[in-house]
C-alpha cells in the first residue's frame, strides 16, 4: 500500500504528495502520473510551505 498526502485550496486545486514531501501531481492535469522517481523536484510554490 502507498500512502499519500492530499491538499486542497480555496482556488479549487488538489495536489498530491508522498509522505516525505515529494510533489506527485494535481487533480485534472493533462499528463498521466508515472512511477515516482527520486529526482522529483518540488515547485517553488510548494517549497515555501514545506
């Protein structure tokens, strides 16, 4: 089983993260999510809250 963190915001976005804080993706994006890589870099907007 994989555990994830799901966040939501007043701007109606839903983002998914691993328990270690790596950004996975957001609901509604056009690209499918692939296997998680250790090379995933958090976006600037996410880093300010981590």
